[in-house]
C-alpha cells in the first residue's frame, strides 16, 4: 500500500514541477481519486488537459473531480468498476474524449449528452442494454462511439444500424 501511495505522489509531483498538461495515475490501485491530490494540484488544475486513471479499482468518481479539473479535454477511466458518473460531468466545457471501457456501467451515462465538445465516447465492455441514439445524434461534436461488448437490446441494435453522423463501433450477433 505504501508503495502505491509513493507512486501516486511521485507522478503528481512530476506533473506539478514539470508543469505538465497531463496526469497519469493509471495502474495505481486507486479505489477513489485521492482527496489530497486536489490540494496539491490546485495551483495547476487549470493547466491539466489530460487525466488517465485507467486500470485502477475505482468504484466512483466525485463531483469535486469535475469541478476541479474544468479544463480537461481527455479523460481515461478505462478498466475500473465505475457504475455511474456524477452530474457535474455534464458541465465539462472542453472535454473531447472520454474512455469508460471495461467498467460496470449498466445504464448509459446520460450527462455525457450535455457536453457539447465531446467527440469520442468509449463504452466498450460494460453492461449497457440501451443507448439514447436520438439524443446522441443531436450532440454537435460527436464523431465516434464504441459500444462493443455490451448486451444491447434489440431496439438499440436496430437504432444503431441506421446511418448516423458519427462512427459507431458495435458487436452485432449474426
């Protein structure tokens, strides 16, 4: 456990000291985003555009995370055990890409639809049965949606078959 904490601290210090625009806390055995990190990164949070929290054990992500990293453009939460996102994710004004692959979502995170800048949504390998295809079609910037390896119901599969202004990656059983 101590080694994991030291690893997180090293990565955060490097981000602050080198004034990086990205923070990589992947494979750190995190079960949540550490509260102390908000204090350490407060002075540089506006400069951070990319955060990777992939392959941890996170069950939730706090609304404080989204209200702190308001300039975020890319967020990678792949390989956690998330089941939902806080409503504050809908307030992200610069987010262009979110990777939620291989989590435990059973419901499409509808707040993503409120993010006008969002271009890429990866939901591969979750437990989602329904996708709000009509609402996604109204998203101005959406270019790419990955819903492979989800138990999509037949209505959703049919809706995804028709042409859309964005690319859809899906697994269709034949």
